[in-house]
């Protein structure tokens, strides 16, 4: 049994067979055969090895002709390793003794050698590891051959294990069969992680290197509460986790009774709890969990994984679906396109490759450069605004001028619609995300331009601490509890209050129980969170006394490091709610 600790991004526990997704999208298939199939499996293995060696030698010849024999020789060495009788013997032995498929046996043997090399102190050995992965891939490619499948053709439940998944790959996962995922890379608020919430599947990211330790078909446990990946669990661990699964089901059932109760503190102050969504169908999840509205609809997911930019009518249909599902009165905050950063679409005309995409032509900047695209979306949102309580939100605003430009485009679109006699809500509230430190610092001025703020802590943390939100190597720096982040939030709360501008917090921090008292104590009265977090946050709010929360916030603001802030807040939260699964 091997246990890896990473960053939990969606709670729950899943036990199931691993499906390894390598960078080419190979799925390592089933692991067992019957005794009667052993001879045929030997034959399949030999053919696979022969064909892999032929292909590598032909590539060797091409490279030798193009760049020189010495470079071709690298592939010559690969071919020799592929044909090594010792390797064949090791794989055959696993097939005949353990009745493993050729693919599974090959992977086990290669992973064993890779592990041996990785344990050597010399960092230059990393190259040999790459060679071995490459050789494995060559043979696997031939073995899987016709059976090479995409993620679209799964036919049994699996746990996806990968180095990384892009947001668009994640968005396309078939959650009927993909029950959880775990990745070596990624951070808590990377968009891949946020999508785990939209898909409602337990997930752990940022686990560091584990792929070489696991083979497709191995039984694994993804513990999305503690952030663990357990490979080949022993019997005792399996039993323990089966019990946790039952506990989670009964906890969810007990929280369900809170659905129609208000999120009201002990001393009678009501907090509004809204849901964050990425897809229209999530409105159901929000309503099931008792959301009082949609506080953030990330519309860019309409554009991702698509072959063509969605038309105005397609967008209109999506926005109308959301607002109609939520009913006439519940607010639906539709955020305009936030493409870029790690949310890249397939539309290469929109994003040229950038060296620093999170600092580049992302989000509102991209829209202000592509006015046609922006106007199409604004038309669709405005048309949908007659069906309910839609509010318009701009992402990534970093200057007052940018905000004014965006508002001007809205005015132009309104004029067009008016001339065309197309109905829309002419008083649609306009708000801005506060997710760039400059916007927080200038929030006093920003407040004069809009009717509401939504603090996007995911980006605010990233840009304040200069720590990429999706990079596991800087995950310890990327900390929402950092005093610098807290000071910026406090500043925004004061500006909003001073100018009587509504305030919402919609980053992942708002769904993290340890920050709830801090937010309440600072004066925040509206939180928009992943729908699955709503019941527990509500349960907690109903235990809090606002006076206590204010004292807690004051004390938290006195701390000097993120660690002190988090330890203090965790301790205070635990006092009120000792046995949450959330921390
Ligand atoms: C944020 O940055 O906090 C936010 C809510 O926006 P996104 O996660 O989509 O960047
Ligand atoms: Mg953001």
C-alpha cells in the first residue's frame, strides 16, 4: 500500500480501479486473463514487441538520415531494450504466474525498473526514466492497438489518475463512469479543481510524483476530504474507508434537513448563500442544496471543449435556462467571458501562445480586444435578463478605465437592442470582480462605477502573492489566509460599505469553513460557494454569534503569517464544530 498526500479539491471517498491517463491519452486496460488465455497472451506480447521494435528502428533510420547516425543511435538503443529477452522473460513470468494481461504485466515490470532508477541519487538518471516511459509507451501502443480507447469510450467505473488534466479535458469527463480523479500537478483553485466541484466527483490534485507507482487496474482510494491517494490499500484501510463512505452518506442526509432554513446567525443576522456554477445543469444541484441564487456563473465553460464559438442564440438559450431554473426572484450573476490563463478554448484566433498567460490577454482584456465576441455575449445576457433577476459581472478588472470601457460596450449593446425593439432589463445591475490587487486597492474608486463587488479570492491570492494558483510547487505560498490577502479583503469591505455597494465573495475561500467567521466578523453578508459546500457552511453560520465572529476577525487580522491566521481560525472553527469532514 502506498499513500500520497495532495490537495483535496472535492470531498468524498471513492474506491475503485485506476485508469491511468498518460499524455497521449492511452488507457491501460484490464489486468487479468484466464489460465487458458496465457499462450495467446504470450503471442500477443511477442507481436507487440516485434512491431514496436520495427517502428522504432524505422524512426531511427529517419532521424539518422535527417540529423546524423549518432542521434539515430538513441532510438537504436531503445529498439534493443524493447527486444531485450530479459524484459520479455520478466513480463512472461507475470503473465503465466499471475494471469495478468500483457499490458498490465509490461507496466508492472517497467514501473519496477523506473522506481529503481528513481531511487538513485544522481539527478541525471531522470533521462533514463524518460527513456523507459517511452519504451513502455511504444510497446503499449502496439499492444493496445485496435483497443486504444479515448476517455469517451469507457465502459466501467474508474478512477482517473493522470499527471495533469486540462480544464477542457476535465469538463468532458463522463461522470457516470469516472467516479474520481487524482493528479500529480495542480493547485486548489486551478480551474481543473473547480470543475471537480461542477462534476461533483471527489478529487485530489498536486500529489507530486506517483504515476510510476501505479498501474491501470490497481485498486485505489481517492480521499477528497483529507487529500489522499492510496494505491493498493490493505484490508484494514479498505474496511475503514468503506465505513467513511457510509458516514458521508448519513452526514449528507442529516444536512439535507437544513435546505429550506435560512443561514442566520445566533443573534439573528441573515447571511445570503449563493452557488457558483460552470454549467446550466448545475442549477438543480444549487437548488437541491438550498442556494438562494447563483452568485457566479462562469460562462467561459460554454466556450471550452467546443469546435465553434457559441452563437448568440446558443448563449441566450444557456442563460435563459439558468435564470428560468432559478425562478423570477433569485439573483443570477452572469460573469462575462473569463477565457485565458488556464482556461484556454480551442479558438486559436483568440489566444496566441503567451509566456505568462495568467498575466496576459485574459478575461475582460480578451473581450475588450474582441468587441464582436463581447457584444454577442452581452446581447445574449441582456436578452435573457427579461426572464428573471440577472446581474452582469465583469471579471479581472484591473483599472478604472477598463471598467468604464466595459460599461460603455454594455451601453452600446443596450442601444442596439433598444433600436431593434428587443426586450431587455435596462436597469440590469452591473458589478465587477475584485480579484486583482489593483482593483482592491482602488476599490474606493471602483465602487463609484458599479452596483456590486464580487471578491474573487482565487485570483486575488494568486496575484497578491505572485504564486500560480495551479502550480503545486508554490502551493504553500498560495495561501488565502495570508495577512496581505486579508488586508486587501478588509479594504474592499470598507469601500463597499462606504459607497453602499453590495458585496459578495465568490472564490473557493468563501466555501472554506475556517474562513466563515472571519468573513462574517469583517462585515461580509453574502457568500457564493460551490453548491456542495452550502449545507455545511449554513449549519456553521447557524451556530455563530456575530459578536464572537467580530472578535475572531479582529484577532485574525492581528496575526502576521498565513500559518498563524489559519491555525487560529481552524481552532476557533473547531470549537464550534468539532467534527466537520471539511478540515
Ligand atoms: C476567482 O478568481 O476567485 C474567481 C471566482 O474566478 P475564477 O476562479 O473563475 O478565476
Ligand atoms: Mg478569477
